């Protein structure tokens, strides 16, 4: 991990692209994926209701948006 970080630091000339990549993936994870996954994990023994379906939809939406954040700049 340390080697990968050092290699990235020495090979990248524009740090703005790295900051943008980290920010976009982190924001998607915090806003869409993490809350939905946490809700589904914490309520896995309960029956499915409207809130659980909404959380599953939000999780799927976040997983679909995440790759577009990586390649569309």
C-alpha cells in the first residue's frame, strides 16, 4: 500500500485529478451506498417492507452511479 501511494505521488503531475477521484467516490459512498447497506444489514432479520425496498433501490442506484463517477470527468 505504501509503495502504491508513493508511486502515485511521484507519477501524477496533476494532483487535482486524484483529489477529484477520491472526492467523487467518497461522496457517492457516503451519500448513497453506506446508509442503504447499513440499513439492510441491521434489519436483515425483519420482513421486507417499503423502507427496505427503498434502501435496496438506493443501494443499487449508488452502485450504478459509482462507475460513472470514475470515468466521467
